[in-house]
C-alpha cells in the first residue's frame, strides 16, 4: 500500500512538474533583417517588433515555433516599405513568416534552472512567401530568458523576386536576426 | 544670346547636388548610389533623386523629386541619359572693426549630363561661372567612366581629385586651403574600389594650365576609407605633388560618424609639407543634428596654419548655423562664424553667409 502511495505521488509529481512552455512577451524583443544594395553597398535594414514565439519541452525534445507579422516590418523609408511589402513579400497574400525549429538541444529541466545556451547550431523550416524552406542558423538563450537566433536566407528560394529600384539591386542573401524575450 | 541660353537651360534643367558623406548615418557608406560620380557630388542618379524626397527633404513627393518634376518621364531616355544642373548663390556678410560688407555672389550655374552605354558612362558639367554674374559656355568637369563590376570604377577626365571629405562647404580649410575648392578640377585618371566596408581610391592628376595658373602640379593621391558598425567611417589620405622640381606632400585622416540617424560628426586633419618646405595643418569639423526631417542644426569649425612656425599664417573660425532641405531641388545653408585671420588682425570678425541652391 505504501509502495502504491509513493508510486502514485511520484507519477503525479512528474506530471505536475512537466516543464511549462516558454511563451514570448510580445512587447519585448525585435526581429531585424539586413540586406545589401548594390552597387553602392547600401545597408538596407529592416525591423519589426518581436515574433510571437513558443518554446515547448517534452522529456525527449525541445522545439521552437515563432510567427512574425510581416506587415509590421519597417526599413526607415516609407516608399521602400511599400515596395517591399506590396511588390516583393506580397504581404496581403502572405502576411506572416513562420520559423519552426523541431529540435533544440535544450534540456527539459531548463525552465527550472535556466543556464545560458550560446551559439547552438539549429536546423529549421522557414515559411515565407508561401514556401517552406529549410534554414540553418545559430541560436542562443540566456538565463534571463532572452533568445537570439540568426540565419541567412536566399530570396530566390522563396520565389521572391530580387528587389531592384532605379539601378540599386539587393543582394540575393539576406541576414535575419531575431531577439525574443520569454516570460 | 549664348549666355542667355545657358542661363535659361540652367534654370530649366539644372541638376546638381553636393556630396553628403554624413548620409552614412542612413547606412549609405558610398556615394555611387546617389551620384553619378563615384566620389560623390554633382549629378544625382535616379535613385539619388528619390532619396532627396524620402530621406533628405522636409516635404515633397516622389514625382516632385524627379527631373523636371516628372513632366518628361520616359523609360527609354532614362535608361541611357540623365540630365541635371544647378544654380547656386551666396549672400555674404562680414563685420569687423574696420569693415562692414554685404555681398551677393552667384557661385554656380550649369547643366550636367550623363550618357550611359553598358558599363560606360560619359559625364560633363557645362557652364563656368565668372565674375559679374556671367556664365561661360564651357565644360568645367567631364569624364569617361568604366564600371566593370559593382565595386570597381575607373575614370578618366577632368574633375576634382578624391581627397579627404568631399563636403559642400568647399571654402573650408581642408578644401580651399589645400587646393580642392570649386574650380580646381584637374586632368586625371582615377581607380576606385567601393566595397561593403572598404573604399579605396587612387589617382594620377595634373593641374589644368590657365592664364592665371601657369605652373602645373603633377600629383598622385590615395585614399582608404573603412566602415565600422555600418554608420562610422574612418579614412586616411595622402597626396604627393610635384611642380617644377618642388614637391608637396599631404597626409590626412578623416572620420564620418553617424551616431544616430539624427546626430552626426565629420572631421578631417591634414598635415601638409608645402612647396615652400613649410609644414602646415588644415582641419575642419562639423557637428550636425537633424531636429526635424530635412532641418539640421550645425556647428562648424576650421583651422588652417600654412606654416606651423609662423603665427601670421593662422586662420581659425567657429560658428553655428543650419541647413535646410525644404523640398526636393532646394537646399539652404546659413552659417554665422567668428573668424580670425591672423595676417589681418588678431580680432575675430563676424562672418555670415546664406547659401541658396536650386537643383533639378
């Protein structure tokens, strides 16, 4: 009987102590991108508020899913924003970008004892402009629950036309960085 | 009649703009996106014109910024021809213990055109401003440019050498003081690399012989600029000149610092070993803050001592002012300076100007 009580308590204890997912705080963090415009090597930088993200833990796996509202991207020049959203990203048709990292090497006990995770390589799937494309990048998570991810994409992989405006053409590869504060 | 026509076309077709290295604060490390000339200044590209409304001016629209306010937009001609020009004038005021003077000076009136074919481009600025508000029908700046890659340009022709910071205040110590004022175009060949971080240029040049300038200086100049953190640029420049067996050397450093999109600072120091074997120091700095879009508060400072051992060769000035780009095609700069020219007096003179610039 005593054994049964202990077993039941242990099972319940495990169930109740299963790590809660980490949920992002929308007002904190940001997502940025950086592209180069040639021939003058103009740095085109865009920024939006943080992506809505979730890190889920199971005993065997940790995963991340983040969704970004592309309508909120801004580059500092209104006309450039309009071109980017209307002509290239087609945000009316494809308003969001989604990054899924199926496996992160983060222990399920991380929430209980957060320890910094630095520059961990990841493989993910980015959904953008209606296309799912594998991406590789680097992920970090500090003990204050701020995650950072960086990866590069090739615009043509997503069927996005290479932006060109009055003789300035954007390089095909764009660097994306995201910073997310979790609760 | 000829003068009338030139002036008429200048007013109609002018297109020119100064170089603004401080645009680095908006992540523009190189000049070639906005100017036909890789070293900046002069005729604006189509992209540069859109920037005049979207980034530079307080008011205005995309179409307004185009040549002729978009009235003659034609895709075919735009693919190979770019025409512009400018009219620039200065109202000057000086006040010292001995003199008080106000003067209006027409500084520049001309037409500039670029004709493109594949990787080649021919550019000419036509119109030489002369005394008495006269404009001579003459090309003062012209070159043929070859651009085999996005990064590399080669120019042959007559233009001001790429040395130090190409700023619109061309009368300051590091421009006029060293001989890079307006009207100091030289015959030269120039090669330039415009990279993402690194910008390198070198040129061989020769002074243009005129009635006033009989001696010719042959010179080699090299400049290296490096961009750090996207909005900060540091540069180093050298000049080796030779004129009838006499030589001069200049070694300079410069910085363009875009602290934020609104706050910026430019500075240059040049040490010259002159033809007369005298060592001189030339310096300017400019601090700017864009309080509202298109309106900048400025603090300017310059120092020139052509002979470090002779106090009488000192000129120094410091002042405050503003620069305003109300709408595309218009540019105003007003500066009030306290200036001392040691050769004349040890007292500071009030020196103020309003520069008015209209460009298409």
